[in-house]
C-alpha cells in the first residue's frame, strides 16, 4: 500500500523546477484526494494556465479522475494514488444517471 511518503518521493525525485514543485505539493496535500486546477492555482499562487501546463508536462506523475466534480471541473491527483472504490462507484452512478 502506498503511503504519503511514497507519493512525495516519486515526484520529489523527478521535479526540480520550483514552480512545478508548488503544483505537486498541492497534489500531495493529504487534506485532498483530488484537486481542481483552480484549487491548485490558489494554493500555489500560480495562474490556472501555469498549473494546467505543469500537469500536462508530467503525464506520468499525474492522474485525472474518472469523474468530474459537481461543478463539472476535471479533478487531478498523483498517479501513485490508486483508483478507489468510491471513484468507480461515482463513475457508475454517472453512467446510470445518463442512461435513464
């Protein structure tokens, strides 16, 4: 099972740019399972465009959630965090709701 330290180690070894590190510090924040670009932007004091660029720059270190938040925004987390049952359940609920 991955721990918070494992989440940190993977990206901490790969990223040296201080601006990119701010984004990953937000992704690794244990208070959140997933983060929006806006939330990462506020926490890192970077623009949403800079955050989006950082997330795109490291596709092997970032995982996009299977579902969006209630406002329809994309959610992101570290790629080392596994897909959890509640994420799959939310996806199934969305599919069922759209098919009814």
